[in-house]
C-alpha cells in the first residue's frame, strides 16, 4: 500500500496535533455532483452502483477530484447487511429503500444469521480494496455500517417510516424478540466492519440514524448497548496504525456522555447540539465530529464561509480533537460551488486555531 | 359560566397540590376515534370541520365522553393564522397541509398584516365560546397556536418539508427578512391567543413543532425569541383565574433551561428527554408536561399501563408540577382501548405520589 500522504483526519481522531482542521462530509459522494448522477444513470439502479466495485470506487473518488477533502468514505448503503441476510433490498423512486421480506415475528428472526462476508458482502470488500489502490495514499478511506437499531427499523418497517409503529410495537411488546434481532445484527456488524478493516478501511463510522427516535432508557437498551458491543468487538488496529471509530446518533445531543463512554474515539454531532457545550461535556474524552447545518449550503456562498467560521469558533482554540463535517448528509440539490467553499474555508480559517502558543 | 368542576390540570400547571396527576393528550380529538372520522366525513374537508363552530365543538368534546380526561383542547389547526393572512390553506390527502400562496420574498412579507381576529378568525372564537357553554365546567378548555417559526416553515415551504431548504435558505441569506416575517407572526399570535382567552380559553399551549430543526443559536434567535415575546404579550388572567401558558418545542430537550426562562408556566417534553433529568434541570421553575412515547399505544394494553407507571415513577414523589401527556400527538391508527387504559392508569397509579407525608 502507498504511504498515507494526508493523515490530518486520522490524527485529529486520535487527538494528535494537526496544521488545519480536517474536513469531510457525510454523503460527499452523491447526487449533488453531476458526475455522480452520470455514473448512477449508467448503472441503472442504485444497488448495481453499490455492488459493482469499479463503479463504487469511481463515485467514492469523484469528490476528491473536485475538493481538497481529508478523507474518502466508501460508497455503499447502510442496508447492505439486511440485504445480505436475504431481505431483498431495492429502491423505489421518491420512497427510498424497500425490502421484499420484512421481519415481524420470532420465526422471522430465528431464520436470520450472520451473512458470509466474502460470499454475500464481498462486493463491499472488493470496492474497498480497489479504492485503496486507486486512492494511492492521498487520504484515508472510511468504512461504515448502520447501527443495529437503525437496521432493525428498516427491517421491521420494510422501509422508511415516519413513526416507527411496527418496530416500536415489537420493542415494547416483545423486547426479547427485539434483543434477539439486535444481537444477530450486532454480530453481523462486527464481522462486517472487521472485514472492511481487513480489506483496507482506515477508520470506521457507525451511523445510528434512528437512535434519536427513542426515549433515553430505550436508547440505552436498544441502541447504545449494541453499539458498545460493536465497539468492543472491532479490530482497532491495522497496517500498523490505529483504526479510529466514530459514533453518530442523529438527534442524540442529550446522550453525549453515554456515547463517549462506549469507548469510541469520536462522537458525531448534528447541528442541534452547540459545539462549545459539547466540547465542555465530552471534549476531554473524545474527538468531536460536526456539525454545520447542511441547509447552510442552500444559502449564498459567502454565507457558507461565515457559518464555517462560526462552527470553528464554536469549537475554539487549541483544537486537537475536531473533525469538521455537516450535522447530517449533504442534500442532493445544493450547488457544488458551496461545497467547494465549505472545504476551502475550513482549511483556510482553521489554521490560526492550530498555531502553537 | 359554570363553575369549573375539575381544576386538577390548572392546579398542576400552577404548581398547586392535586389528588392525582392530571392527563390530557395532544390530538386527543382526532382520527383514532371512529366518532371523529364520522364527523370528519360529514364535514367533507378538514377546513370545513375547523371552521364550523358546531362541528369543531362536537369533536372537541368527543374524547371527554369516552375518557376521564382532565382537559379539552379546542379542535383547530396550527395553520389558521397564515390562512387568515390570505395564504389559502388546504389539505391534500397523504401530503398534509398546503398553501396556495407561499412567502418567498421581502415583497411577499410586506403584504402580510395581523389578521382581524373576529372577521378572519372569528370561527375559532365562536368554537371556543360554544365549547365553553357545552362543556359546562367539566374540565378546562385549552386554546393554542403554532409558534412563529413553525408557521414560517409552512408559509415559506408551502407545506410540510423534510429538510426546510427554502425557509432555512431565507433564514441564512436574508435574516432581516425572516425577522420581519417572524415579527408579524408573533404579533398575530399574541392577538390570536388573547382573543382565544377572551373567548374563554382557560390555558394556552404554544406548539413549536419545528424549533428542533434549528441549531442552538438559531433556535434562540429565530424561534425562542418570538415565543418569549408572545409569552410577555399574553393576558395571563381571565374570569378571576390565572391562564397558564405551556411551551412545547418538539426536539428541544437540549434547551429546557432556555425554555423555562421565557416566563412560561410549563414546558412540554417529548419522550427523548428523560423526565427525572428534566425535573432536576428545570422542575424547580416550571411544571413539566409529558412525555410518553406515543408509539407505546401501538403495544398491548397491559404494556401501556407499565409505561404509564414508568413515566410517573420517572417524575417521582411529591409531584406538584407534572401534567401527564404523550411526547407528541396521538397516532391515528392506535386502538381507543389503549387510550382508555392510559388515562385510567395515570389516575389510579398516580394517587400514591400525591399523598402527604
């Protein structure tokens, strides 16, 4: 493997000094880029794009050609595990992900097993291996998975949901059944992320998209406990370097201390959490990732720069331990020029914060 | 007016001793009740139901015939103010509220004025007056409004929105324009709620449905500041009794102290906020309303009672200052039997918490 030329992102995750605040953006390879839309159209459907390593590699690298990003994230979907379990993932225009088979009973859950990582999910490992070759050490490559609770939401609901009636119905009425489902998912996520690390992922993100829909007690029991199990089960070193783990619960601002206590290296924040307050609360333990409102990118380009300045000032001086990101995925209709300004201004405006003395 | 026979809800809001924890439920008059669906079908469309005082009164009282509730809330919509401003509110099946005219420019905003409360919104006051007569002092009647920020979201987006692209675009790019819009809305809400109080509303709820979509700083500037203005502008006494005000920001669990400092009598909590923690944070200042996850009502009836017990225990002993509610509106597909159990078990299980000594 080529030597890593830019390790700013990994250093920040490990709380080591950096010259500038590193930046990457959730869904940075995506629909807001015309070159992505071209490849997506060529692929035909979304799952073909995910499961063809050459295409997944191509779109993973696209944002790096345009923007001075400090990390790439492998192009994939959070629902590859349930698909590999035989649920039949597909995407319906305007409605998002759908499963052919849904999980509603103890019998449905009993049939689920940890998928074979090479037979059923080898396309993800192939995409990671190929991308590591093509990226040629420019920046680190991030691997990822959805959290067990988040996967369970889609598997039980059969797709996106507004109120989580079925998955919460199961959680309240049949908690042991829900724990059985979450256990097989946690074991699968551990195997999946360790396979990604072996294939070359240099950092890991755990996306808990729907943990924020739970009460504090249910969050601890049904989401956080399984993420903690995953963090404990990961191979945290590879190629002689530590593989840092970042945990992101959307809407989890009330539970930062609980998240920091899982043993992760970094906690992702959405924009509803004040960054200065978050630093006071958990900044002595973990690196913070975030947290500009992605809607700022709908505003003028100059406004984007102002808001970058405000986020950097919010974290403040002496800033080992901050990775700049949006507080959620980038929206598909924003102008790429605004993303350009975001990345450039993070680097130019953050330098003074990293000066010694 | 008939004397109030059950003032448990008003007493709890004013932190006076009660025999049992009072309970009401957001959207308690609504689609989960077959008798509501009948009147709704008879009315034809939703706005006819809202704007016909006899029908609005009828559905307001329906849940009181079934359940031992401690308050009624006038049946109406949070978007009556923008409709009265000339935006043309209507409802599209499966898509929610829509406006014929949307607000996108300074010129659009300049045309808006505070609506005439009797000419344009008299149907709400008529419904309140009629309901007060019909309710005959059984329980207090709650009046309500959407918060200025929440109204602005719908007015600028033209309906519901997933990402608030347009309203946040305006907020970031043209903050003075957004403040002009929020100011005319705040003035309108003050006039509207004072008219409701004059017509007979005995308590006021301010619903900030979308404040939780903002960053802490933007929440303070664009949502909370205007709610504070409203709280300061309300007539807080009528018929020789205090008219308590409750503020509910969905997703506002990180900002409880800020909400409590507005001068409201009570703060509404969604289920993501731990009730015991909330009591420690602001329970010495305000009454807390909430906060059972409405999805518990999808579970079995016995499970509902368990969860009621858990919410009551979460608030704890010596409990002046708690109004039981869901953390969000009741879902339209839950079984009325579960609502029955909720109401009954709040009363039966809360008695020990209110015993002296």
